[in-house]
């Protein structure tokens, strides 16, 4: 597997994780008395995963702690 294929595969993994977090938030927010803090947490996590997917595609290496420093 070449580097481009590897980066695409890793980016897709990040995007799938982001989608999962967003779906979780959508499910929570539909409750009669939604736990908005928890739904917001899942949204924040989803955005972080989407950002990691984007950075991976752009060939920008990152450390776990760097994500919020660059924002």
C-alpha cells in the first residue's frame, strides 16, 4: 500500500468516527429532555475527528494535543 492509499484509508477511518459521534448527538437531542451538554460533547468530538481526517488528507501530521492549539 502506498502513502496516498494509506492516508485515504486513515482519513476515512477518522470521518467514520466523526459520523458516529454526530449520530450519537442527533439521537440524544431528540429525547424529550435532551442532555444538551452530552450532545454538545459528541458534536465537539465529531468536529475533532473530521479535522483529523482533513489534516490526514492534507499530509499534515499532528499530535493528539496539537489539535486545539492550531484552532
